[in-house]
C-alpha cells in the first residue's frame, strides 16, 4: 500500500507536468504517439526496464541510451523530459508516468480504454463491434482497444473498461453454468 502511495505521489505530478507542457504547446496527440511507442518498448523489454531502473548505472549512460531510443523521432520537449527524469533519478517510474499521461490524454479526448482478452486475434469487424459496445456503455467519443491473447479462453472475449468487466468468453460461460448447476443441486 505504501509503495502505491509513493508511486502515485511521484507518477501523477510528473504526468500532469508533461500534459501541461503538451497542452501549452498544442502537442498532446504528438506526445501521445511518442509515449505509446516508448511504453510499448518498455513493455517488450525487461532488459531495458532493468537498465533504466538500475541505481548502479550512471545517469549519463542512461541518458545516452534514452537518446538512442528516442532518436530523431521523439519530440525534443519529450526528450528533454526524459533527461529531466534521468537527472532526478525518476526513470524507475517512467512506465507509470507514461501510463498516467495516456490516461490523462484519454480523459482529455473523451476516449475510453477497453482492455480486451480473446482466444485469437480480433478481426476488424470484431474490433468495430467492441468499439461500438464500449461507446454505448461509456458515452465516450472514441475507444482505444488494447488486446491480449489467452488461448485458455477457448473462444469469446473478456472486455474490461475501467472497473467494469464483461466476460463473454466460453470459459466464463462454462464457469457460470457450473455455478448454476451447483446451486440447483
């Protein structure tokens, strides 16, 4: 509990500062694209997370790696923000700060995040159907779909939007059927 409080105490102010910088320069969506790319990279590379979070590695070495990762594609303001995080020894919170920035961006753009778990890759028609359903549930202007695959589902999907969970998977249906049968016996 204490670490999540500390995490929030550090993550939120930095994310809000990044959003403020983005808004004052009309760069919210541009930063959003850059941040999504960097979050994807962090999620895919445990080695990078370990490197950035390692207190033994010098700040300059971390900055060098961040410059190479960002290359010429990352906006200079965002690169400077990354350098500030390195100087303040806050890179361990980088993914959390970026996730919080994306949450602020979704709120600003009235976009709902739907975390969808399915047995197989979703087709475009399925994505559209989920998007329409989430828009109806949340009254959001648009929907951002984050997918993951779980072959244990057998079929169907599990959709999580905020604290709401819609379990339309075969595994969930079998579980509910089993509970109903137990209750009837």
